[in-house]
C-alpha cells in the first residue's frame, strides 16, 4: 500500500510538470499567450552550436520546459535558445506579433524554420542598431508572417553579458497597443511626479540660494533618465548607434550616485558637523563621477558586476553616514536616515530581482523608480522643513496689525488724492490746448485713467469708514431710476475696455431712496467694474425693487451674470474685489450669494433700503423722443398693442412689409430720434432674417422687441438672434408698457454712451 502511494505521488508530479500547453494558440477568444507556458529552453554554454545543430534530434531532446511566465536566467555565459510551437486560429485578419520585453538584452535572433529554413529573420538587441526593429517600440517586436502553416515553430536565441530577464508573449496588434498605452501612462505619472519635485527644488533654489536644491534637481533629472533607460525608451533617439541604451543607463546610474553623495554633504552640512565623513563623501562622489565616464565610454570592457559593487558600496556608505549623523543628533538627520534605509532596501531587493534571486517582473520594471520617488518625497519633506528658516533669513518678517494697515491705507489715500488733483489739472489744461485728434484721444485715455485712480481713492476711503464703523455720508433723497442712471454714467466714465453691459431695471419707477443713496450708487458702480468682461461677452445686470410691507421695509436686489472666471468667493484676504464688495454689502446690512446654474455663475445681493413712493411724471419717453415702429401683419395682437400705446406721446408708425421698414430706417444718422422697433411674429416673415436685415440700420440707442406666440423661444435665444427683448403675445396687456419703458431707458443710456452697437472683436485680450 505504501509503494502505491509513492507511485501515485510521482505520477501527480509528472502531470503537473508536463501538463502544460505545448502550443501557443491565438484565436478569436485569446488575444495574447505567454510563451513561458508553451516554450522550451536550452543553454549553449560554449556558444559554438549552429542553428542546424540546435534543430537536430539530438539537441531537440535537451530542451526543457520553461513552465513559468517570466523568464529569469540571471547572468548566463552562453546562448539561451527558446523554442515554441505556435498556431494562429483566428478567423479575423488581425496581425499577430511576437513581443519580447527585455530592455537590457544585448542580442536577440529569431528563426522560422518551417518557412525560411535556417535563415535568421530578425537580428535585434541593445548591441544592435535601433533601426533593425521592424516595429519601432521600446520592446522587441516581431511580426508573424501571414503565410504561416497551421502549426509552426519559432526559435529565439538570447545572449547578453547582463542578467537575462524576459517576458515573451504572442499578441494581437490591438492587445499590444493597449498594453503599451498602459505602460506609457504609468511612466508619464512617475515622470510627472519627478518633474513636480524638480520644479519645486528649482523654485527653492532661487528663493534660498542653497546649492542643496540645485544638486537634488540634478539627481531627479538623472533618476528620470535612469527610468527611461530601464524601459529602453532612449534608444529611439539614436537609431543608427549601437549600445546607446546601456551607455546612458550606466551614466545616469553613476551620476545619480555622484549627485546623491554631494547632496548628502549639503543636506546634513557634514563640513561643520562631521568633517572627517565630509572628506570621505567627497572622495566617493569623485569616484562615482569617474566611474560614470569609464562605464559610458567602455561598457563592453568593464564588468557590470563592478558597477553594482560601486553602487552598493556608496549606498552602504551613505547609510552608515546617516546612522552616524542620527546618533550625533545632527539636525534633520532623522529624515535622512529613513530615506537612506528606504533606498538601500529598495536597491538590494531590485538587484535580487534582476539576478533572479527574488523573481518579480513588476519589481524589475518599476521597483527602482518607485523606491527613488519614495525616497525623494522623504527628502522633500526634510528639505521643506529646512527651507522655513532659510526663507525667514532672507525676508524681514515684520508683522503689522490691522489697525496699522488701515492707517497706512488712509495715509496712502491722502497722498494719492493730492497727486491725482495735480494730474487732473494738468490734463485739463492740455486738453484745451490740444488740436490734433490723436492728441485729444490720448488725453481722453489719460483722463479716464486718472478718473480710475480717483475711484480707487474713494474705495480706500470707504474701506476706512467701514473699518471705523462710521455711518455713510447722508445725501438728499433721489429717485431710484436716477441713482441707477448716475451709477451707469460713472461706470461709462471709468470704463477703459469698451465693455458691454445689459442693464435691466424692474419695478423701480416712482421709488425714492431716502438713505444711503451714495453708498448704493457706489456699490452698483463697483459691481459693474469688478464683474465686467474683458472679452466681447456681455454682462447682464438686473436691478429689482421688492416692497415687502407697508412700513417701507423694502429690499433692492442686484443680480449679475455670467461672472468672469477671475471672480471667486474668497473673502479671507483684504482686496478691492470680492472682499471689498462683501464688506460693503455687510455694512449696508445686506447679504451676498454666489450660485451656478447650467455652468453660468451669477451673484445676487439683497440690500434693505429706506424708500418712499413718490408719483412723478415719467419724463423718460418725452425727453428721449423715441419713435415706436410696428412691423407685422394686422391681427388682434397688433391691434391690442396699438390700443395700449395710444395714450403715449411717442410717434407710432406701422409697416406691414420688410422693404418699407428698411426704407424708413435708411440713413440712421439723419434721423432725429431713436426708434423702438416692435416685430410681431405673426406670419409673412422669418424673425431672425428680419433682424439680420434691420440690425445694420439701427442706431446705438435703437431697440428691437420681438412679440411672439412661440412659447418655446427663450430670452437668451432671442438675444442670440439679435433682439433686445422678447414678449409673449399673452402678456401684452400686463407687460407691454413696462417692457417698453425699460427699453426706452436702456436706449437713452446707450445714446449717451460712446459705444458702437456691434462691438468689434479684439485682437488681444
């Protein structure tokens, strides 16, 4: 019974060993196959066997199954032959590729004896030109011919004086592209982290003038280059030169050691704390630099083991250095000790993986870079800690109280005011003497700039009043419409960018403001200046009066949209933007709210105001002398509008054809008054085509109102067509007079503004 159990155990072992796939198959369901599962290998230690000899029956029996996905042979003195049978059974005409992922492999020959006999089909490897590759990728890729038999054999010969580690897979073109993109993306992330730390070190170097940051920046650049060579992404820049990948790898590795050695001196200031160790580190750095030159010029002659010994010795020396510094309580030595232990451990484990002692494809490809990045982050934390006192030495960090700052602002305001008055007087005198149009234009721009300085002084004075909690200067009662008109005129006087503002008022007629009129006007001016766009985009400013109860507890709602991207809800710092607006709103006992809807940001401010109703004659229409032009077919809606406006003193004309309207609007500069054009969408014409014909003939103050039964048309869409407002036919009775009054007020404002109706595109922002 015992012998039977032994026999059963031996049979199970043999099944595990030989029960592997003997053919690499690519079909419609399998887009990749690892050759380690189906391949066999043989090591020719003397390197004297020809390909025909390897194919003979005598040597065919000497091949042993690989039986592992990642091939790690370590340093091999001889040629490693790999044989595998392949079957392409895909019904789709997709290219199939043989991919050998072994960046540091020196020589790689590929044979297809079933098709081409003993003739080598590809001669690849780091010791051969990059231009030899059929497909120029970091890995060695061989395209399987389309005329292969159902089952064929592939032989590969690998040789190198470096450790041979390879991942050999059969893949479709799409599968290889996906895998390559993943590797490139991960490489990009790692290089991005290194680049971020690199830029930060350069920044600290210019801020502190400490050479430590510059040396570490060089180290980071070397690490990035080392990672690129480990993935063979540098050979493509030297397509006709052999051995460049190994030369750059050796140079970057040893220069990194040189940089980290000198960085360690500067990091722990060993010249002052550990003078004997400082001399040893200088010697080690010089040895690393000389070794980098030697291994770059003579990589074939020098043994790679010597490079590993130099690297390990210097890292061990730096680790001893960190332990001694930690024992002697050298400042910041704790960070340095953790970083050194991290780097030494990571490098030893990477060497073990590279020589096959600790097999891991993932750690060979990414372990060294991840270790160095982790070490760099630890150093970065320590360097940032060192940077704080260095920055403090370079700046006189005098602290001022808020009271001191506001006193400074008050003094600045008085000094600026005197200089502004002098500049204003000089500009006024020059304006009288100027005769050239160019000179007058330049003086106008200078006067506008001077007015902006005056506005800035007003803000400083207002900020001081808010700080001292002083009440605003009392002003006589003023109508709300006049207050808005004054604010708009002041904005036009200060505007330097030909800004377009869509100012709309709601329920502001017959309202008289009793208190804080000057502050309210100032707030409207500031909102318009801060939220205006420096592009051709229009800012919409809606001002709405809300009467809450009979005791005159009313509010004024100020709504602006869309806000520029530069406006943020950050009031922690004192400035003359959102912080100043928030302080002014709070002093007026109001509230401010930023919101976003459909990617359009807006701000809404509600201010309580003391008002009274004062019925006065609305002189806007009489003073502005706007004509009312009706365009559309006669129907019930048009007749209703005519009936509503019969009591108005404005001149009313009706046209039923577009040609007659265009004839009436010809020569807009000769018309004595502005026009409010009411376009009725009641058949006979297409609104947007009509507006395209009318718009070039409109003056700056002319307004166009679309009256339509199309309930799906929004105000934004109507404005895109060129109309100033839209009114549903169902709202004629309740909204026409109010909408007309608003358009007349808007036209009157535009009449006094030196802006063209259609704003030209700027060449520069």
